[in-house]
């Protein structure tokens, strides 16, 4: 189904002279998003502010009604992601909006070229417990740490659980062997406490263009 996107206070105004409603329908490799393996869709309009830009396949699988626009040309980017969050499809098109009525376009979003980097799909536990049971709010991810779990490259701090999944997606990674460690953090007021850390970083093999599932555990310090 389509959902209305209100772009700004100006775009949200009622249609008047020189304005037109912009409707964009899309497919992915001439397939529906579900058939093409697209789970989520991100849309951007250059130089415009969207009140919402991310949708599930179920919400915007057939396209979107972007609301009212002034006559002119608009650059729109449509990006498709699979269920693991990897970018799979993308296109950038420039569409002309006429004065009055409705401007409707149908575009096909191609698959992007095979990735030249590897990706890790991390899931984690804390002394065998979930984020909720361990009272962990956020997790810092360390790539290629020392054998005791210290050091390494800081790959960022993310929410411990996202959409029911205790884990995160990490890329880009080079091909070959990589190790991973995590820091489990709990926030009390303005203070962030280290409550769990990885003592024995697991090692996994990676190939460019492929996703490797990685399981990481953390234990109570030290």
C-alpha cells in the first residue's frame, strides 16, 4: 500500500496554482519488493525534508504518494535493504512535477553491483542472558581486539536490542579472519557503567560480498 509523505510545511500546504501531487510507483528488478528479497525501503528527495523516510516492504512495497509539490524537477533516491540490513538495490532518478493535477511515475530499482567488502551479522549474549535480562542498554563493538578482548578497532556503539534482535550489522570488513569483542553498557542517570565485556574474542572467516553470522558473548568484568 502507499503511505503519504509530508515533506515540509510548504509541501504540506493544500494544492494550489503551480502545485502537483507526486506519486511514485516502483519495482525491484521488475519484481515486487518481497520477490526481490527487499525487506526495507529508504527514500530521499534532494533538498527536501521528509517527515519519514524508512518503510518496510509491507508498508511501501508498491510505492509512495509524496504529497503536494511546486512545479519543478526533483531528484529522488530509492534504496532497498534485505532483512539483515545489507543494501541490495538502489537508483537515483530526476522527476518533473507539473503544475496542477497529479504527476505519476513508475520506476524500476536495479540491484547494486556485488559488494567488494565482507559483512558481519553479530548476535550477542551476556553470561548467556539477553539484553533485557542482563540490563544492558548499549553495546560497543570492537573488531580485531587483543586475545583478552581489549583494544581493537571501535566499530561504534549501538542499541543492545533493535526490533527484537540482540545484535547488529557490521561492515565494511576485509576478507580473511576477524575477531570480535563487545562491551555491554548500562546507563544510570548520566553515568554509563561497563557491566559486561568479552574475555575470549571469537574468530570468523570472511569473504568479500558475503555475510558471516557471528556470535559474541560477554562476561562480567574484569
